[in-house]
């Protein structure tokens, strides 16, 4: 069963607390049936620089949470300009 990624992740999610919160919001333009894309914002919902420009520690903190939250989803996952995981095409068994 394939889920509607745009519907499932429509609210995005938050990482952190208070002023240090990173908001990951669904990128509706790039999200498709097998591609899930997020854009990163600060706690005030202001765009932040692409995650590829962040320190390794900050980038790892966010990407680890994204991997955890999308672990069960078979989709190519992006945060800004960084690919988090690949889509794995499903192989159909001839006996089905």
C-alpha cells in the first residue's frame, strides 16, 4: 500500500525547543509519490540557509531525526539540498 506523502507529512515537524527549534516544512513543489522534500526554517518560520552549509554537528542533528521519522517510508527524502535517503524500487514477485 502506497501512502500519500504530501498528506502524511503536510504539517512537517519540529526539532528542538524554544528559539533553537528547527522547523521542517513540506516542500509541496518537490514532493511526489516517491520523493519527500522538506525545507528548513527557524523557530520564527524564517527561511534559513540550505542545510548543506550548516556545521556538521547541526546538520547531523537534523538529518538523524529526519532519518528516524521517515525510516518506514520508501521514498527519496530531501532536506533542502541534501539527500537523506534513496527510494528503493519495489520488485514484484511473478507469483503474485
